[in-house]
């Protein structure tokens, strides 16, 4: 996962949670996977993510690192109360995903350190829950380059 993640210029860390009025856990997982797969194919989105259950509520949600060349929908700022941090927070929610799935958060990645923190966060959930990592198709696996005879490696 780390090797693949280092070969993509991710620009968002996203979290998706379903609204009970719109989905069951099963339909949420199926429809979100399908939606992200279509965006990967049609819009060149790239992502690496993991399914996770909230510790207290056991509610399913999805965390992922995303490369989004063209945003679908609009990002809007929503202020609400974080029950985890016990304080007000600002989330940047995407209107497309908000309408179809429920709560989401698109955090812009501003540095390589933020990518590393996000990778560590994803790996923590893989280790805790034994979930499999979810990849979009078309992620690079290796560097591709031409090596000439006079090059020294």
C-alpha cells in the first residue's frame, strides 16, 4: 500500500458515512464502491481506502486518500458538533455525496507530511480490523523508466 501511495499525488483525504434515511449498511457499501469505481474509470479519480467501524457505535464508514483531478459536485463548509472531540468543527462536504450517501468530509492535502499521516491512519485501521485495503484501478505499482547502458544504479 505504501509503495502505491507514494506514486500518486493525492489531493484529498475523504471520509464517507451513510445516512440511515438513504441507505442500509449493505446498500451504502455496494453503491459507494460502484460510484467510486465509475469515477475512477470515467473521471480518472485514484484512491486508496479502508472500511472502518466507529469504536462506540460500530457504524460503517469509509476513509481514503484520493487524487481528484475534477471535482464532482461542490464543496461546502458545514459547521457541526464533534461528539468525539466535544467541540464545534468545520467539515468540507461534497454536495454530490451528501445528496446520495450522507455525511462526508473532504480534507485538502497540503503537504507530503499530511499524506504520510493519512497513510499511517489507514494502516492503523487495516491492522485493527483486518480489513482489506481498497484500491482504484489504474494505480501505478512501479516506476517505469528507461535505463541506458551508461547509467549507473
